[in-house]
């Protein structure tokens, strides 16, 4: 587990680095980080990302690429009118988990 812990902690800190960079360059403060793709199945990683950035993380859908492709096909065929409608369909038909930050002090020390 120690080897995996090192990998997960490193990933969580890399998320923090780029999240802070994005906020600095955009001049915005984001309240939520929404993760998609297969890595969202790893609940420990998602929680540690939330803890490291000190914000809520939403994770899912895991099959974001396939869902996005399908939604674009629906839009091209006129089945949905816009991207926002597609997002609502995706959100309501996918498992999305929320992780609230808890142990942020530990990550500030690292």
C-alpha cells in the first residue's frame, strides 16, 4: 500500500499544482473540480484530490469520451438542441459522486 500511497499522493498534488495554476492564470476562483474518465472509479484518489485542493470534487461519468461522442451525434442529428441539454442528459444518466475536502492541513504541509 505504501507504494500506491506515494503514487496517489503525487497525483493529488499534481492536480493541486495545475488547479492553482489555472486559477492564477484565469483570475477566477473555482469552487468545484469535476473529474471524468476511468480514474474517477478510484475513490481514494478523488478524496485526496478534494483534500489537496481544498474544494469539492465531483467525479463521473467514467465513460466521458463515449458519452460526449454520443451527445455530439444527437446534436448533429437534431435530437438535442444544444450542449447544455446534452450536459443535463449526461448528468442525469450517469453516476456522479461528490467529495468534500476534509484534511486540507496535511496537504498544505506537503
